[in-house]
């Protein structure tokens, strides 16, 4: 049975997948700092840091809203194909199962959104180099 309304569902799921995206960004940033795969790494590291900051700010806002709405998301079960999450809202519990490749796709979409926003704000704030 569904206990969360549309607004609560969007809030909780965005928080869940944004948290996963933030974990991926932090991992990638750590790898960039360790391996230095490009000749000039600084622009890529700056972009990842901007993405991390934007994701952290958005997650902080989502967490405040979730606290006000009394919404919690808890990881429940995991196997090779599916991961279950328990959504708790105002004392009612709702369990949802996600196909792991679908989780990956949702996280990928969020990372693309963060990348576009970070690139847009970074490139517009910097002066164009003229040769």
C-alpha cells in the first residue's frame, strides 16, 4: 500500500538518489586526486568540486524539508538484482524495491544534471581566454 503522497515521494526519492550521486562524485574526486589521469587535471577537479558543493547544498535543503515532514529513508535489503528501501513518513512505513540497474540510471541522470549546472555556472563566471 502507498502511504506517501506525490510530494513526499519526490522529496524522499530525490534525497535517496542524490545521496548516492554524492557518494559517486566523492569517489571520482578521490580517484582524480590519486591517479591524475589527465595532463591538466585542475579543470576537471574544479568541476567535480563544484558538483559536490551543489549536491551537498541541495541535500542539506532536502534533509531540512524531510525533517519538517517527518520523512526518513532507510536501506532495507540488498541482493544481486534488487535493493529495498524503507520510507517512513509520519509513523507509516512503505517499502519499495528498486532494480539495481534502474538505481544506476537514476544516479547517472542526477550526475548529468549536476554536471550541466556546475559547468554552466563555472564557464559563465570565468573570463574567456583570448589568444
